[in-house]
C-alpha cells in the first residue's frame, strides 16, 4: 500500500464510526449534517460506538470531514484487529484473524470492488494478496514488514 497524497486521513475509530452510520443507511447528505443532528443513533453493537465523537470531528474539521465523506479517506494507522473490524462494519463480512506471532494477518473473501476499497483505506505499511492461488476472491491483508 502506498500513501496517497491529498486524501484525508482518518483515525481508525473515526472510520469505523463513519462506516457504521453508512451501514445503517445514512446518506452522504445525512452524514454531512451530523453536526446539526439532534438525535444521533444509540449503538447497541459490541463496538458501543458513540457518534458524538464523529459529530465533534465534523464540527472541528468540516473541510476534512466533508472530503472524507464525499471523496473517500485513508486510515492513519491500522491494527490487525482494526482491519478486521473495518471489514465487518463497512462490508458486512466476517474476516478471519491470524494472530500467530510473525504470521499476523486478516483473511477475507472480497469482491474485486471490495478489495479495491480496502486497499484504498488501508494505512501505509499493509499489503493485500491472494490468500491461496487456488481460492479466488480470498485475500490476505498483512503488514509489509514484521
């Protein structure tokens, strides 16, 4: 993964908050109006998202927030579990975690468009490759260096 120039960088948590609302059917227009949204949803998922944090970010850095919502973003710093969570929240797919020391990775079955989307949001230092040459559509996301 190469670092993109001119693309907004979001924290892993802000990206999860944004994708969680998208997963609930929020449009870009609704996301852009989050600073004035009197009623933010209550999250009952295992993540226990507090959307007030995203509203605060939107109010604090409106241009960056608008660009992230409308043009996309890259995550500043990913963790292995954060990548797994992002795929679950943003794509609705449950990836597998490999946590053995020296072999840490996330494996997920992705379409070509989903693979491209994951690649675009990953922070610098991660790579995506086919998990198995014989299993089409299953990708392995792992650190470039260990």
